[in-house]
C-alpha cells in the first residue's frame, strides 16, 4: 500500500475476527515500531503483552468505569478530562456514569465490555527516567513527555496495518493507573501510557472524519489567517 494511502485511512479498529495473532507477528510489529522517534532517542516505551485471562479480565474491569464516565461527560457536550474545561459541569455530568453502566450492562456489550477477548492486548508503559519532558516544570498540564511514547504506539498501528491487522490505542485504563501498575508489577518509575488492542479487523473504515487543513493551520501567528494551498 502507498504510504500516503495508509496514513489517510488507518482508522481505529475495535471489532476483530476470532483469529489468533501469533507471537511471531506481535514480535515483528514491536520490532518495526521500535524505530519510532523519541526525545534524545531515549526509547522510554515498555510493553507488556497480556496473555493471562485473569489479568486481561482485570484490565477490562479497570477500563470500564472510566469508559462510562467518558460517555456520561461526552453526552453532556463536554470533552472528557480536557485540561481546559468547566470542571464543575464535568463533575456534574460524571455523576451520570453509574446509569450509563447500568444501561450498558443490559446489552451484550461493545469493545469496552469485551476488552479481555481481543486477540492481542498490549499495555504500553513509559519509563519516566527516559522522558525528555521539557515542560516538566510548568504550572500548566504537561504534554511533551507523551510525545516520546505515542509515536511508538502509532508505528505499532501502522505496522499492524501492513500485516493486515488493525487496532486501537486506548487510554481509559490510565484513570486507574495505580491499580493497573499493581496488576502488572510496574515499578514507581513507570507510567501507564495506554492499552492497545490488535487483531484482524472484521471491517475497515472507508473514510476517516478529520478537520480540513484550514481549520487548524494558520500563517505566522496562532490567530493568523488560515494557511491555504494557494496562499493569499
Ligand atoms: C491518545 C488516544 C487515546 C485514545 N483512547 C481511546 C480509548 O480509551 N478507547 C477507545 O475506544 N478509543 C480510544 N482512542 C481511539 C480514538 O477514539 C480514535 O483514534 C478516534 O476516535 C478516531 O477514530 P477513527 O480513526 O476511526 O476515525 C484513542 C486514541 C488516541 C490517539
């Protein structure tokens, strides 16, 4: 596949065929993703390949409360856990999470409720000793450390695509980070960056919804005119 086509069409995949993915394939994905960039080339990513059904089930349990909270906050028209948001409105909306959970419990469940059954389940960890987090000392929410980990996650998803696989990076379980770390025996220097599901997709998105360049790129200043292909 053409790289550009891959970049424009690799959407989140949350439904998988029951086909198992051999360890050899997972190893190959990791072997390709390790060439991702990171600040100072410190490669602070760590990966736990979760096979044990009991650990998988516990991860699903830890994922779900945040997922229901996410749905409750979203349905109030807010961006869940945005660093800049109306915290009071968010807290109020989050109180609806138990009802969302009850409603979800009535159905057969979707991706979240079946997280333990995905063909491949990876927990991505970040070694805080290896992150060049240049905004570490700021008062504001810090952002830069993740930039040394998430390109690796994206490379994993792109490598999976090459193998006819698909998947999604998830972060809901990070809300329960202490429990996830305890579950995995992760030391104090490690943070949970995400949980990735991979497998053979039952279907692929045909068209991804993304904003146009003009909606996020400007000229010279953040409040400058929209950057267009043809200029002023
Ligand atoms: C940092 C990050 C966190 C995400 N967390 C979750 C998650 O917890 N659960 C989930 O189902 N999808 C998660 N996603 C997937 C996004 O929902 C998905 O990339 C986005 O909706 C675009 O979907 P599309 O590529 O299918 O259009 C996450 C994606 C990123 C990049």
